[in-house]
């Protein structure tokens, strides 16, 4: 446990350092976006040399790199992620405003794809070798291969533009200020349909395959034969004996896949112009807003690492036969 | 309903053969198209024609908003997308396999290598690659470097686990006893046992890189001077009226479908591999054998025991 803690700390420090040094390797600086002298930007602002150095000093960008690094670490420890240059607001405030939307999207999509994937996976394993199983397998392969942004584009074209069933972008309609709470919620849900569908369709295959394989393994166990042998009805064997055991790996997989879904949602958000973290990261990239990007990636990586850790712990808790590090074998595959 | 989960041995059914066949044909076709791009493409991908031409015999898919022939872009894009996927998968699997072999065979060195692997595996790689791409605006070489840097630890870990389980077996000890050198034991005896593990890893890596590269390009973080499928999609997506006219059918659909087909063919191949190599891969295959070490052992032995048991019963 001790080595594990040290290792986690080391990894964290590596991430934070990478987070700090990578942006500083980049050509250009945050002011070149504001500055008209830099080709490729169309800002109307002209900075004199004096204003430049003043701004650099104001943001602490003129200090030696080591000092900037220590300040950054100190700030992080106090929960201060810096001030966004592009949005002109504290990084955490901007981040939290966007994170809410992303979490809503990712949370909803996760709930749906996990349910759908495990139900269909279990069904497929139960009906193994039948046309139903083969059909589901083929459909899963076909769906699981689409890059999320491409699928999202197709959804926009088909359901947003061609049939005009759902809004093509955004998270809510403008001018709904005096609507009732219920109407607002409905509006948000309505806007979420297509982005969530894109995420569910691309993420679902992983859970389906895992559930199908786990269920196939469980169905060959002795206790299943015993259950059949003592005359338990098929339904009971499936739902009471097989399913809980087959769900074990799925539970840990959910935690580990949250990170993937988060990245997937980044692409989907960009396509739907959804006001979440994904679109924000893109904007921050364009504007070379270091503090904003650093904050966004720090949060993303912390989130993913927390998920992985949770998966490790959860697995040891759910299946005492395996040590606390059992889930690692899953992740590395 | 109650037969063992899968039958081992016996003639492979169509469900077992089909995916492998379909996958290799699909991937093979795409690879051939990429290699033959200079012959097959109607024009050079960099030549400019009139922008937004409709389809015609000269330009079967028309041209884009600055006048590139779309079909030629598709052919040349295949070269970059496939070669970066293939190369980085090859590099990271090779490096990973070699280091995994060393780590499994040499105890002390192995400990050091595995600590490095642990750190790499704890780092979420895609966000980091996006971050890197955003800041460094990488060319093909840098991209290749980063994909490899984050790709090898997975292969190393799997191969090491395999070597650890093989290292104390009779044939390795026999080789040691007759005085074979370490290098020979690793190359001639342990490497073949690791190959069935490295191959699926290679496919998974290929898949990951193809999708990641196109994703990066789509976000506008790729190198805008290189032709790739992701970049085509990215430019198409940024063109204002792409979705309301039928332009997307010629401009966005083909590269998107190509990426999808590559990923699909690789998925089919890895599925077929898993299914074919059951007895050996069972212990490795994570998805089917998550329950416990003990559970794997009994499960993978059962099919072999079963005929004997039944034979004895009457």
C-alpha cells in the first residue's frame, strides 16, 4: 500500500509538471493571440513593446521558469488554478460552468450505455450461437467502429437537418428565461438527445462484448450446472445466479471507461457546439490560453486517475478472491 | 443451452472464419489502395482546380473549397492515416515486446522496467496526447514518437506476464541446463510464446492510433500540411454549409467511412484471433476471464478433462 501511495504521488507530480512545461514549449505566447503582429490572428489590438512587457509582468510570465513553476505548484495546493487569459475569469469558475454540462452529458450517456450494453450482452450470451446472438454481434461491431465525431456529424445531418426531429446544437434554447422549471428541463433534455445518442452508440460495444464474454464464462461454471440440476427455472438461474457474477467485471469497467467517455464527449461536444469542457478546450487551444488548458487537463486527468483508482478498489471489494490490484489486469488489456 | 461456453477444437464454423476473412480482405484492400495511391488517384493531391466543382469524369467526387480533387485527397490521405497507425503500432509492440521479455527474464532489470511501465499506465494517454498536440503542433515524426511513447508499456506488461509464467517451465530450464545463453533463450524459446500476446496488442494499438490521429486532426490539432482522413473531415466540418447541401456526401462521408472501415476490419481480426487462440490465450484474455486466477485455471482445464470424465462415468 505504501509503494502504491508513493507511486500515485509520483504520477501526480509528473502530470502536474508536464502540465506546466508543455505549454511553455509551444511556439508563440498568449499575447501573440491578442497582438496583431502575429500572422494568423485577426485581433484588432495593437500592442506596443511597453504594453507587452507590462502584461507579461502582470501575469508573471516574465519571471524565471523555476519561479513560475513553484508559484504554480503553490497555487494548486491552495486550490488556485490561475486566471484565464482568454475568458478573463478565474480558471476554476469557467471550468466549473462548463464541467456541469459535460458531466450531465457523460453521466446520462453512461447510465444508458451501461444498461443497454449489459442487458443485450447477457441476452446474447444466453442465446449464444443463435441468429439473434450473431445479429447483435455484427451490429455491435458495425456500431463500435465509428469515430464518435463522425457518427455525431451523421446524426446531425440525419436527425437534425434532414428529418428535423432534434436541435442541431447547443444545450438549450435561447429566450426561455421566463419558462417554467419543467419546460426548461424538457428543453435541456431535448437538446441532449443527439449528443447522448452519439456517445451511447460509440461506447456501447465495449460493455456489450465484456458482458457477453463474462456471461459466457459464468454460464460454464459448476454452480450454474448445480442450479439447473436442482431444477431452478431458466429465468431464475439467469437473473439470480449468473447475472450478478457476470456483472462484476462490468462494474469496474464502468469506472475505468468514464475517462474514455469523457474524451469521446469532447469530440461530440465540438460537433454539437455543446457548451461543455470539450468545446472549451478547443477554444482555449485556439487562443493559447495556458492557464485554462492546464486547468482543463489537470481536471480531466485527475478525474480519470480517480476513476482508475476507484475501479481498483471496487474490484477488490466486490471480488475478495482477487487482491486489491486485481483490476489492473483488466485495464492493461 | 447447457453445453460448455465454447467448444475447443473441432472444425471452425463460419462464425469463426467469417470475421477473420472479412477483416483481412477489408484491411488488405485499403492497404493496397493506399500503396497504389499515385497510380489510382486521378490527380496529385496538391494540385488546385476550381473550388467546389460538382462530380465529373475528371473529378469523380468533385473538389473542395480551395480546389483539391476530393478523390485524390482520399487516396493520399489513406497513406498517412494507415502508415502512422501501422508504424506506431509496429514500433510500440516491438519495443514493448523486447522490454517485456527482458523484464520477465531478468528479475532486477524487470523490476525497474515495471516501475516505469506503472507510471505510464497510470497516466491517461489520450488527454496527454491532445495536450501535447495543442502545444507542440506536431509533425508526423513527433506524433509517431508520442504514440509510441505511450503505446509500448501496455505490450511490455502483457508480454512480461506471459514470460513470467513460461520462465520456469521445463523447456526453458532444459535450455538453461545445456548452457544456452540468455539471449538465445529469450529469442528462441520465450519470444515465440509471447507472440500470440503481442499480435492482438499490435491490432489494438493500430486501432487506437488510427482513431486518435483522426481525432486530433478533427480537433484542428494535426499538421495542416499533411493529407490525412481526419484532416479532410476537419476541413469539411469547418466549411459553413457542409451539412445543408449534399456536399457532405462527397467530402465528409468518404474519409469518415474509410476510418470506420479500418477500425471495423481490425476489430474483426482481433475478434477472430481471440476466438481462434482460445486454449493459449484464455489465461491472458481479460474480458472472458475476469473472475479470478483460480477460476481461469479450472475453466481452461475443464474442456480437456471433460471427455475423460465422461469416458470414465459409465
